[in-house]
């Protein structure tokens, strides 16, 4: 039986993780759950799974959660704040951490769990975007198992040599023997056919209406700008040890092929399935075995076509910015991620236009020079500095 900490249990990845675990009570015990402010949902999860520890973002949220659990006679320990997140991910009884917190907040608890050699199910791409070298070094040094949960990286992993066997190790030393390139697929989001002029007037609700996937609002906006795919390119670089030139992006509107690996002999191996995150979650939870994720089977007779397009970088400038940040290296991916988080939040609050998200990121990147990302304190300081600069740029739009 695996004992699991779910970082971000009330988000879409967290909820799906608990759904898979619920179907296999003989295999999984939920030891710790965390959420930022969604106390009501977290309380219901605690009542059902009875974890040792539950963590929230503030003292008020902690008090509210304690009151709800006390009324239900649940003895789960309640803590709050960034240090409590680390307590959850490093809990002695935990051997598996689902890292599903969106954004920079998930970086430290995920790295600390990696240092202890736990199995990391990585759905928080910022851990690699911001601190890829440090994170992968922690995995290698501790012997932790690292399994990507993002559908694209999970698909790539499944298509690599020996990935589905226990002797592959899953320790950040994935074999890429004979690999020519990896192909990350992207749906193109809700604005694949929009003109640049049309994009200037789209609303947050329109940007969050993804045609294929059910995701949180921040990730949905990232998908609509294709920054999500840019962050995935950076993540793939650190995960699989390939240079940017060997990491390509293709638009695939049907979201049936989740990604592909092209080999030097001309073979292309693809991973297919329904656009349902329970598939990669079940793969990570059950690895090296496969377990039922409760996902509808793919019916090939109902597939009318599999269509592919090149990315229009004029319509999706965020992807190009991500490649630029990766090329510059060092702290630049940290700057990219921080500026994007601030810009997306401003867009969701209707403070800036959709097309200004990429502008804010580009202007923030211009304020920095590449320097080594070899210390966590420097990375976190750069993250905060980047956010402040992005906020000032956004204020300029409002004046």
C-alpha cells in the first residue's frame, strides 16, 4: 500500500487523484491533504479519507477547517502556511507525493520531498521551470522516483525505451537511446482560429472554456495563450535531457494523441487516449503496474480524423517567449513563469487584455540578464522581483 500526500487536493488534479485512489482502497492510503483556501471541499475530503495532516494557506482557513472537522469528530491535524506544506510533503508516513499545486508555491515542498527519496508524481511544472537543475539533482542524489503527470510528459515517458518496466528506475535518468525528437501535442485551445485582432477582446470566461480538457482557470488561460505548452517545453528539457531543438510542438485539435517520440530509424511511437487526466494519474499511482483509472475507453471507430497544424507564433507569442527563456537559460525561465502568473491573474481580474499577457511577460524578461539558477534562495528572490516588475508593468496599462 502506498501512502500519499496530495499537494493541492481541491484542484482538478487533486480531485482526480482522490477519485482514482477511492477506487483502489487496498492500494492507497491518503496520509496528507493540502489546499489554499477551499476549506469546505478540503473538509469533505478529510472526512472521507481521514488523513493524518491537512494544510491550508492561512490561520483563518485553518480555524474554519478545524471547526468543520471537530463537528464531524475527525482528528486530522490542521496546520497552515508554507512551512506546513513542507511538513505535509515530508511526513514520515508518506512515500508518494502528488505535486499538484499550481504555480511557484509548489516548488519548495516538492523539492524537499524529492530530497527524502519519495516517489514524486509531478503535476507542478513550475518545480522544473524555476529550478530544473536543482530539482533533478535532488532526484538523482536521493534516488527518488520521478514520474511526470502532465498528460504530454506522461505520454512521452510512456513512449521512451523501457519506461514501463520497473528496472527503468524512474529516477530522472530516462533512456533516450535512439530518440531523434519528442513531439508535444497541443489542442490549440479555444482561440485556435481567432485572428490577432479578435484575441484583443476575448473575456476570461471565453479563455477558460477549453474545448477538450477540464482544468483550473489559470491553466486554462495558459492553454489559450499556449504558455502552458511553452512551460512544458522547458519541463521536457529538464525531464528528458534533450536540447530545445529536439523538442517540437504540434497543434492537434482532437487531443487524442497526447504526445509522440520520433526515433532515428523513422519510427514514431505515440500514446493515445481520452483527454482525461485520470489516465496519467492512474499510471503514476500504479507504476510500474497499470491500474484501472475509471476512464472511458478510446473508440477508434468513432475517430473521424487526427489533424495536425503548425503553431502560429504571431497568434501565440507566449510559446516563442518560452523557447527564448530556455535558450537564455539560468534564471530566465523563473522570470518567465513569475511574470506569466502575475499577468494571467491580472487578466482573470480583467485588469489587462488577453493579448497583453504575453506583452507583460516579454517586457519583464527584458529587464533581466541570464545568470545561474544554482541556489534556491536566489531563484525565490528572482521570482519575487519578477512579480513586482510585472505588477508595475500592469499598472502602466491602467494609467
